[in-house]
């Protein structure tokens, strides 16, 4: 029967499936949209006399991180909106809607900050991490904290929208949410693979964190709890405790901490995420998600 199908129908079948545009074309189209948005942004900036070196900065500083993340985030937002129009879907289909987004993000941030504090505290208690005083004080500390707060809001939103907005939703339509929730953390970890200080335990922690955040999206129906958790965790790890974040050091932290002893416990150059204690903390995070109100109960 397929052999007698009109040629035009076979061409349509090649591109369109039961879930709309077929998965390979969907991924290719969103990548092209991100690239086009990036190019358009650069052209527009240059038209106003702003060059790429002005918006690309050192990722070890808060201002540099803000510069680098802003352009990429704008491109991802534009591409996601483009795909919503092409696929004729609401933002809720990409986990970007949902009730009480600010409340969800605040709850996630509180849990993320509490858990990174628990992880660092556990390492200090076991002698795997030492507190060596304050790196900044007074107004400088406050300003740096705000700058890193803005930086990690942008970074968390960027990473969540890359891995747990359109991509998670599109893979879920093809493979089911469970399959997508397994695939996206692996891709998330692959993006961390090139970090110079990243190690095996750290990469496993990234996968586990991705699974927990995907679980939170499934439970709440949106990515806002996951976004808050992600931003607060990174802010606490980098600024508050002055530790490396997935192997990436940073400047302008509040505290000074140093790892000691075996890397499987201290995390070494990876930071707290490279410690096996992180597995325990992520298990607690999953337990917290287990008791979050489900989407139907969130109104």
C-alpha cells in the first residue's frame, strides 16, 4: 500500500508524523532558530556599535557570566517562541506556564540553598572542606552577591530552557516523559564534560540532579521549581561558599573554602558536586519533590 501512496503524501510523511513535525526535523529546526536568533542579535548589536567582545566575558566573574548568558538566553527564548508558533502549542506545552510560577521558584530556591548548605556543612564536619574566612565584606560583598544572583538566574533559566523546556517536551511526545527524563540529564551531563575540573562523580551528580529536576517538572507541571532550585544551588555553591561549580572556579565569593583529603569525599577540583555526599543530598531533593503539591493541586 505504501508503494501506491502518492509521491506528495510520501514527502509529507517524511516530515510530518502523528506528533506533528518529526523529531529529527524538530531538533534541527530549533537549533537553526537558535543560530538565526544569535546571528540576528549580533547584527543588531553591531548596528548600535556593540561588538561581540563587549558582550562576551570571563565566566569566572559575575559580570562576565551575565554578559555571556544574556545573549544565549535571548536566542533560546526566541527559538522557543518560534517553535510554539510553528507547532501551534501554548507555552504550557513546554513547561513554561503553570500556576504560581513565582511561588514555585521561591520554594525551589529555598530547598536548593538549604541542600547546598547541608552538603557543604557535611563536608566541613567530616574534614573534607575547610572554611578559611571571608573573601569579601561589607558593600562589596553585597554587590557581589547581587551580581552573582543575577548571573545564576540567567544561567539557570538558560540551562533549564535548553534541557527541560522544549527539548524535554519534544522528546516526551516521541518517547514518553520517562524516556525523555532519562535522555535529557545525560545530555545535560555531556554539556558539563568539557569543564576542566569536572570528574566522574561530578558527572554522575549532574545526571542525578537532572533526573530530580525532571521529576519536579513532572510533579508540578512546570519548570519553575526546578529553575529556582538550580539558581539557588549554583549561587550558594559559587558565591556563598566560594566553591567550584562543576569544576568551574569563580571570583567574588563571600566565603573562602578549600577541599581536603580524598576527592571522592571532598569533591576536589569539581567542587561539592564531586563528592559522594552529593548523592545523599540529591536523594533528599527527590524526597522533597515527592511531597510537592501536584499540578492538579497547585491552584
